């Protein structure tokens, strides 16, 4: 493994709209980790654990496009507020 990417399966938060996903055959997503993060916002955001199997952080800086064929089962849902914070974090990272 090179760089800072985790190998193997990793949960994600899907950011793209269903219409886009179906048309393109891909999703736009950010990685999730269960490892406590030293970097704070806007690089990472701790998620509300009430709808997830374990304590989790979104790695906002790890945005990627994935084939819908690689998407597994749904493990939880982020709140509208969390989604807004993720988008705001992305905007900060790209400077908009």
C-alpha cells in the first residue's frame, strides 16, 4: 500500500443524488472510519453514533467516485445537519 489510503472494504457516506447514481453508474462518496481522528473539522467530522453500529468519523478529505457495483449494504443514515456539515467542510477544503 502506498500513500494514506486504506486497503480493502470501507464504509462511505454517499453524497450524490440517486438520479446521478443511476444515470452514471457511479456514486460520489466520502470515507468513514471507526478509528479516532486527530485531525479536526474540516478534515474529519464525528458522526452521531445513534444510527451507526459503532463510533465513526467521516474523512471529508477522502472524497471519491465509486462504481455502484462496489456499493454494499446500507449500515446507517447521516442526519441532514451532518450532511450539510460534510458539504461545508468540502467547500472549505476546495476554497469555495
